[in-house]
C-alpha cells in the first residue's frame, strides 16, 4: 500500500494550488498511514474500505470466518474468471504467403491476442500439449496491458490493433497507477486457466518471472494447478551475471516455475558432462555383496583395447576364474576383489546392457577395474550456466539473426532449450506451446532441440502484434517473431545439411468469424433476412472457412487437406476423409446425385471405415429439395452426419 500512499501524497501536493481542500484524499492518506491494510483498490483508480478488516480492527463480535480460505484475492478476480469462461467469437485466418513450407510443416505461428487464441485452441489441442513455456510481462512498470473484454474480446483486439475503428488501445501499467498488481493479475489469471485445459495429463508448465510478481504468481499457480494434484518447483536462473543495478542490490537472477502432475516423473534426467562424472566401482562391496548373494550378478565384462565390448553369460556355480582372464586378445573381467573374494556386479546380467554407456574399463596392475559413472542425474533447483546469459545468448543471438531487432534483453535461447529438454526429453514428438512468444526464442529452441536429439517436436507460438514505435522494418513484435524463427530455421539448415527436421511454420492471424452473426434490424426484418441469405463474410476464402471448421470441430490445424474436383464442384477431404467439406454454389436437383456419388467413392478410397462428417454451405443449394436429396443419398451410403453452414 506504500505505493498508493505515495501516489495520494503526490496528488495532494500537486492539487494544492489548483483546487480547494480535498477532505477525501486527506482521510485516505491518514487511514493509509494508520491502517495500511484497511483500504483496497476499487478497480477505478480509487479505494474502498475492507469492511471485514475494519470489524477485526475494532473487535466486532459479528466477524465471521466462513469465507476465509487460502488464496490470493484482488479486485477484478471474478471478472477475470468470467473472461476465461466466455467463448471466443473469432477465428484464425491462414496466411500461406507469410509462411515457410506451408504444405509440410506442422509448426504454427499465430498473430493475435493470446487470450482469444487460447480459447480458439481449446477443442483442437485439449490435453495434447506436452510442454507450455511462457515468459509473460514481468510487470516492471513499463509493460503495456491488454484491455480484456469478456463481452467481445475479438472486437477489442481488432480495435487495439487498428483493424477497425474504436477507442481501445494498449495501456501502460505504471507502478503509481493504483492498480499495478491487479492489472497484471487479471491479465495472467484467465490465460493460465485456459492453458491448464490444453496441458497433457503428463504435461509440464514452465513460467518465468522476476521479483515483481514471483510471489503472486506462485499463489495463482497453486490455485489454478491445485497443490496436491500438481507439484510446483521454483528455480532461480542466473541470467545476467553482471547484474542489473538497483538501489540496494544488483539483480543477477530471475525465476522459472515448473508445474507438473504430482507424483510423476515429468522432468527427465539431465546429462552430466564427462568432466563432472563421479566414477565408482561397478563391483559391490560390503554386506550382501558376495557372489552367493545374487547369482545373476556374476558374469564377465569383456574388454578389448581398454574399451568394453560386451558382457558374457552368467557363470556356472563351479566356475571360479581370476579377476581378469585374457582369451584371444579379449579380457574377461569378473567382480573379484584384490583379496580374491568373489563378489557381484551392481546390475544383473539381464539388465546390464541398459546402463552400458555408463561403464568404463580402467587398467590396473591386477587387470581391469570396471567403473560405473553416473552420466545422468536430477536437475538441480538452481540453474547457473554461462549459456543462460541473456546478453550474449539472448540479445546477441537475436541481433545476429534479425538485425535492427527492437528487442533489447530477450531470453537466452539455451535457458529455454534446457527447460524444454527437461520437460520433453522423453517425448521426441511433443507439442510445445508458447503464448507469449516475444522474439520467438521458443521456436528456435524447439528446432535446435530436434536437431540435437533427432526429435520431431512441434511448436505453437502466439504473439500480439504490439506496435514498435519508430521501426519501419518491424512495425510490430509479431513481425520480429516471424523473422527470427525463419532466420533461425535457415541457419540450422545451413549449419546441419544432414538434418531433415521441420524448420517451417504456418502463419495464422486472429480475426472475426467467417460466419456472419445474425443481427436483425427490427424496422426491416424482411431486408435483414434477405441480406443474411449468404451466411459467410464477403471476401473470405474457402481456406479461411476450412480452418475455422477445424477449430470448431476439434481437428489439428496441420491435418492434411486434399482438394478434389467432383462433378465440377470443389470438395475438400480433410484428415483422410474424416471431414469432408464442399463450399460450392449451384448444387441443384440435377447435380447433387453426381456430387454425392463422387464424394462417397472418394471417401471409400481414402478412409473406408472411419466415421465421416460432411459440411456444405447452406446457400450453395438451389433449394430445399436439392439439400434433402443430397442428405438422403449420403445417408443411404452410410454417411449420416451431414451438416450445412
């Protein structure tokens, strides 16, 4: 509340010569000085009295604890929750001309308000995202806040981005604004709620943050991703070794929250550098370490030229060799100690090959000592690596890829890389989402990760086209995102010509729906009906409508689409015939039979047994008879899900 108190004192001082005495402001200042937690922000830049807190301060016996619960409360939380529950009226328009390798890529780059985009992705990607990595605004006082509107979020977005006339703009969120924390909380809360729906049952959420909101974020995460159902780990990451100078401290780190299903092995083990491997005897020692304690653990390890080349069978009971026997140039090493006691290896014969890469042979005067080195281990709760330096591997890297980039301190690509490796190291086909894409660091990290591990991970990046003042080359942040990911892909291909992985992306842009909303004019109902005969928005293409159908029917935006000409009409077979769409006009009584018969024939070739849904444009039919005949023919052929737009 000290920030509010300072603000009020400044207002009071500034108004001293321009208006009469303001008793309300003076009372607020006095209350803040005596009872700083009695006043709460009212959402309009002013303050309201916390009545329950006042009762407590004066010892009111009627005070109830019925509504008390652990959590974080702020003005606007209920509205933020409502925003997450309100469906979007928008769609994503495909932009093949702005994409890279449109036909074959399975990566997505989406321009738009991430709140609306998250809503639109709910059906197609529900519980399919293996890792969500976000680097949201840190609420430093310089961030712009998006004006969320649960009544019509798409309209607000179009106004903010200047696509339609309106009053909504991106707003600054200064620390002295009176709603400094509440604005940020209301922004992040609904997005996290929607993100949870997309996360796979074994998925991992990674959120980076700094000191400004780290505490509040932790409480929100424990509410949205309930403690008990999810584990939460906050990892400090040294991202600026030189430090950012403050009044009392030099800040060298930020934080990364890892959230994953409780009790699961969601974070894979990290690889330990060879220089840091701790080697120990592969042979057991101490109690219960002798051969008779586990007969399957007594077998030879075969060594040639100081390299382990294989493992022999378990020895029969009456076979007692020396510690090392050499036969035809191969050393057979047994778990016999220097005193000649037959002991056992730490792994049984049937499982030893699974850890073969962790073994080495060290030559001694007795023969060979087989040693076990732990080349993998748990990730630690403090990350400190020179590759996490955001100056060199963030700003410098982006500057090399995208000259004149407006980003001054983007995330280190390697910090993102290691985070995604930890979350998806055991899933080479993971889908990764970043809905605060920024300069596109996550996209580059995913491509690098695939190159290094041979994986086929996909990325979905979402970025608001936030204006960049004075930069003609990159008028919006999204243009930087697109340029950086494209340049990174080209760099990977040039540096690793043998790598055949996906470095392309499909561009989509948030827009209003292709399907016109019914807005009757009370004074001219007949004219309104005639004007709405065509349900689709003028100027939209078949491709635009197809991808809206994919979103509404829950299909992947990268599902294959085949275009066929049937009886002179264009028909799209999506996902091997799972969905069939015909948006053609002129479906008359004379043509529907030929079109329907052709559709059935192609459907049998592509997917003879899969359930199929067929969608037509309602205005494409000449009359109701043609529409009825089309449905009847398709139904007779076993296709019963026939719909029209």
